[in-house]
C-alpha cells in the first residue's frame, strides 16, 4: 500500500509540475498578446472621421435585447450614423419594442424582411438586405444582442481610417449572467484565441484570417469589391470567410480588444451556447477532424491540470505522514506551484474577459464541457451530420 501511495504521489507531482510549466507559458503568452493587441479605446485619441456610418443589425425574434441595443446606438457620439435594423421574419414583439426604443429618431430605420432566398442563411440575407439600404461610406455589421459604449463607432472608424484597414473587427466582452456563461465562455474563448491570437491576426506579412461577426466594420468600397454577403452565403461562419476574402484580394484586416466598450449577451441557454460554439469550432479548425480532436485534448488537459495539482498536494501530505519525506515534499511543492500559477493566470484571463473570478472554481467543468463540444463537432463532421444555423442546414465535408 505504501508503494502505491508513493508511486501515485510521484505521478501527481509530475503532472503538477507539467501544469505549472504549461500555465507559466500561457501567462507569458498572455503578456505578449496583450502588448500587441490594439485597444478599441485608443481610437478616441485619433482624429474624428467626418463620414456617414451605416450600422446594420439583422434581428430575428430579439425582443429580449433589442431595446438595449437601440438605446446604445442612439447614444453614439461625434459621428454621423444611421441605424438600419432588419427584422428577419420575426414572430415576437421585437418590432414594437424597437419602435418604442427608437422614439421617432430619424437616424433609425426599420426594414421588415419576410423571406429568405434558397441557399442563404437568414442572418446573411438580412445583412445583405440592410447593406442594400445603407448610404454610408462605412458599414458596421453587428448583432442585436450587443451594447455599445457611446464612443465605440467613433473609435472604430478612426482606427480603421488611420491604419487604412478594409475590415476592422473586435473581440467583445461576453456577459456572465448565468453560471454556465461563467463556466463555459472563458475556456471556449481561450480555445478560439489559441487558434487566432491577435498578434498573428494583425501580422503584417503573414496574417491569420479572422474576424468576429459580432463586430465587422467595412469600408463600403471594400465590401462591394468582395461581393458583399452574397460572396459568403454558402459559408457556415461568414466572418471568417470575409476575413479570408479580404486577405485574398490584398486587403487589410485588423482586430482590436474592446474591453468594456462592447458587451455581448450571446445565448439564452447552455444548450444553445454549446451548439453555437460547436459550429464556431468546426469552421475555426478548418473542418479538420484531427485538429478538433487535438484541441479537445488540449482543453481537457488544461482543465484537469489544476485538479491534478490539488491532488498532488493531498497525496504529498499523505506520503509525508507515512514517512516518505522527499516524495511528499515533491508532491506538495509541485502541487502548490501548479495551483498557484494556474490560479494567477486564470485570474488574469477572467479579469480581462470581465468574468467573475469565482468562475475559476468551475474551470475544470467548463473545460470538460468545451472538450465535449469539440469532440461532438469532430464526430458530426466525420459522420456528415448537418449543422443548423440561421434557419438553414449545412451538410459539410471534412477538410473542405
């Protein structure tokens, strides 16, 4: 029995040491990424661009959030804006709430869309309908579940103009009103950031194509040159497709960190959240089953590492109690290092993402849920199961 305890302690000590090294590397990577990621609020120090901005919002049954969005758009400062909300086949009271929030503001235009052409996703079609109505030299596509601070549009356009960017996107802050948001969103977002780190996306010579569909600011001529949303109607993630198209045509894409300036309430249930992330992961992994499985292993490992560190401390204490001093010390020291470094790093991650740090306690559960989502995505892809999004089913093939 003593031998079993000693061997177990050594195993957990090694796992804890590996956890400490891994999270130390993650911490260093976070510091580097933070230094090389522009902040959206930096645009407030740049010159104001005196040009019309058309804000286009596709909305399908968004009564829960539409008033908050409209209010925040009407509060935008220092810019000429028009807000075009395309109500896409709504069956709830989104229209009434929207009209009340608009309060007869002439800058707010409501377009009621009752049909979706064959082969189009509903959101893509609604965005295209809104773009056809737009008069601005800049087109900002965003979602009904966002809330902007008053300086968002002014800052974004100033950055895009200053840097001569064709497509400016932003990492938005996700809400944490439910336990499953606090637990799942951080590991899911970190997994996506690992695939598309901002310093690589913004790299001048070898950029990695990425954009966030919650916030896409185009120069009007660049959007038209790409063919608008008609050019991405067959893609499961139109934001990634747009970023790739911009790079293919020699254009420039940039991403910024919005911090607290843009907040998004993405999903209404855990099931919807996991389903949404599964779709995102499939496309982000380039429909590669092996890449999905590799990320599944990484996420599961990052969730179980802190647990192994805690067990290293416990087993180290037991070993010392049985007289195995050096083995016990190894378990305790390794475990404490693993717990401390992972906790500090997660504290930075949760803080930067605006998530309550109490959610760190649920990190292992969140990682396992995200790992399960990645695995299900791999299985769906391998078996040819359809993915449903925007009122349309996509049957996708691996490695397309």
